[in-house]
C-alpha cells in the first residue's frame, strides 16, 4: 500500500512540478509574487469545458485555444497591472495581484456559476499486482515531464533561454549583454502562463473545475517554489516530488486532510531550519 | 572613434558630469584616473546608456549616441567590462561566454570568437564547464573580459578592472589588458591604480568632482600631474 502511495505521489509530484516551473520562472525573472497563478489554471479548465461541452469543439483544439487564452490573460495583466507596478512598493504589487485574483474568480462565478463543471472523459485505472495507477495521472505525469524537458532544453540551448537565465541572475548586467529586458519579461510571462494552460489540459480527466479551484493550487505552487529555493528550477523540481509523495503517503495512510497537513508541516519545518529553501542560495539583490 | 562633447549627465536631476569633453581615437588606449566619486564610472555609464545625458553629444564613428538604449549601443560596437566583473555566477564559464555573443552582431560568429578567446586565455577552455562563481579572482576577471570580447566590440570600456584583486593578480590582469590592446581594440579604461594603468595608456584624463581637470599624452602626464598636484593640491 505504501508503494502504491509513493508511486502515485511521484505521479502527483511530477504534475505539480510543471506548475512550479511556470511560477518559478516568473518569480525569478520578473520578480513578482504571482498571486493569481492558480486562477490561470482555473481559467484554462473553464475554457476547455466551454469549448468542448458548450461548443463541441474537438478536445485537442480546445486545449490549444485554452493555452492561448490563458497566455493572453496573463500578458494583458502583465501590461496593465504588473508592468506599471514593477517599481512600486511591494505591498502595492501584492494587493494588485490579489485584486486580479478576486476579479478572475468572481468573473468565472458570474459566467459559469458555482457548480462544479467537468468534462466527461473517464480514463481507466491500471492495475499491476497491488498497485493502482490511474491512466489520467500517468498521462499527466508523462506529459508534464515532456514539457519540463522541453523547457530545460529551451533554457539551456537557445539564446533567449540563456537570456532568461541571465536576467533572473543579474538584471542590470543582462542589459550590458544587449538583452532587451522588457522582451524577456513578456516571453517569461507568456511561458509561465502557457505552462498553467498546459497543466489545465492534463487536469481535464482528473478534476472538475469551480470558481474556488485556483486558490489551493496557487498555494501549493508557492510552497513548492519556496521550498525548492525561489527562482531555483532544479530546486522547485525536487520540491514538487517531495510535496507530492508526502501528500500521497499521508493521504493514503490517514486521510486527504492529513495528506495536506503533513505536506505543509514538512514545508514549515524545512523552511524554518533552512530559509533559503532546499537548493536556494542566500538572498540575491 | 568616440567623441564626447560638452556632456552633462547624471542619474536624476542631480548632474554628476559637468561639461565633459574627451575622445578615444581608433586603436588607442585611453585611461581615466581620479579620486573616488569623480564621475569616472558615470562617464562610462553615460556612454553605455545607463546614466542619463542631459546636455551635450556623444558620437561613435560619427553616429550620435545620445540617450540611445543600452542594447542598441552594444549592437553599434561598444561593450563594457563592468566593475567587479559581474559574471553570471550560476552559469558555467561556457554559458557566460555564450551570453556575451547575444547581440545580433556577434551571434553568427560565436564559435570563431570563442576560439579566439580560448587562444588568448587557455585556462578558460579547460574550465569551460565550471560554474563561474567557483573561479578565482583573476580567472573571474579573465572571464569578464572574455565575455565582453564575445560581443565583438570595436570599443571596450573597462570599469576599474583591478578592483578587488590581489597585487600578484594585478600583474596578470594588466597583462590581459595589454594583450587585448595589441589585438587592436580601442580601450577606454577607468582605473584607480594610476601607475599601472599609465603603462598601457596612450593618453590619460584626470577627473575630479565631475570635471576633467587635466589631460595629456602618457609620457607627459605623470610629470605634469605631480607638478599640478603640488601646486593645485589636487
């Protein structure tokens, strides 16, 4: 039974890892606390629901449109809210992002109502000896790892990817490399949102969406990002698996509430002992 | 090559540079010396576009540079080795060099440029995969200079390259700068270590309180400087 929990925990962690990468990128590069990240995920799910159930658009096309929409929403927020406030006091940034979060949630409440909306895609559960693996989670895991791999290659092998790393490490000097900071911000915001949209696509067979769907995912993404070391991508990756497995193990042994309690308790313990996170370095300027 | 005419510049309304005029002829090494706070770094930053020019003109090969954005200025052919090197600490030596060739003018030639850099500084080749933050002080300056070379500049600005280096390393550092000089680059160097810098210079400017107090060719500079110092108490 423990083995089952660990395996499912790894699957869960892998899915969270992709979300964490999106948040980490935006945090490291643009240096904003993206309070409505979970809401982007929620919007992605709602758009897919609307297109597939409401307009009978084929699933894959709906996913593509959803990713594009989520990217558009984030870029719009970037241009109208985030960018103008980059030099403002941090508290202004926090509150503005929180305001966008409330607006997005309530918009969805108005448009879609409070009931859970799901797309009836039921996938089988794989049974190997005593291990149960939902195919939906397996696909989500494989897909997340695939996109994580793509992001890795992008960051390491392309000039823009290298520029993104440079800006997140030393913004001022990056401009001495002829890097256009504004452009890198926009690309990073688009990338972060795209990862939320892609995760939404993988979430379709697993979750039903409702206007409060985003909040817990924002929190858990932040926890993973901070646990791994803010802006530290390998750290976030590792932290995602730790959080995923701990959650699953205690969910299985006790209950899903204890799954959450254990994960967050572990986070608190680690962060108190090591404030910079697992792989984080001391505070950067 | 570079002409600075009657420039007033600073970071906000407070103007640090007062009526600065100087030039860097092609292939020459020009140094700026002077006490702390004289505005030497500010002049470099103004040329690079990170400090605001409020009055005056800066020309590069006849092109007016006034308040152009920094990436544009780099594409035109001016690059800077910033104070302290300012490497990307978490990237490898190789990646630091590669990001140096980010400007469009440098991208196609990055392999060629990297070979040149490795010929100049073989240690960097052997340490390619190492994280920049783990290099020694002298190696870091080597990498900082090389990263700037990767952008294929015509004019290289150096902001206090000797800062923070042990005396033994200083000798090697100025050896690197001499090497760059013989490769034909035009250099504009800000230095506290006047004596060492003057060995490399073709021409020198003395700055103080945002003004150019004195300038002359290298050979005459030291002599005249000591005299001025005695009489004017600079």
